[in-house]
């Protein structure tokens, strides 16, 4: 069973964007393994609470991400 797990900052994606991740990922697995993979492909989009993750030893928050991306 193909499986993909995406972790994203909470509140940064709309329901439609999460659906696009699921659909596009499923299609990628179908392209790789054939149509038989469609029925068993599992895609999990997990929202991580603000401050619940970090990079390079620094805890990240949505405010910090927005400052670095110009948003």
C-alpha cells in the first residue's frame, strides 16, 4: 500500500488545497505503480500546531514563517 504523509503548519492550507495534495499524490503513485495503486494509496495531511516543529534547532511559528517569506 503506497503511503504519503505531509505535515503542514496548522491553518496554512484550505480544504481545497489539502484535497489537491491527496489527489496529486494519488495520481503520482498511479503513474509509478499503475492503476492498481489507486485503491490502496493512503495520503495523510497532518496539521502541526503553531510552534510544534522546528528546523536547525529553532522552533518555528507561523509568524516567523511569514516574516521570512514576506507574507
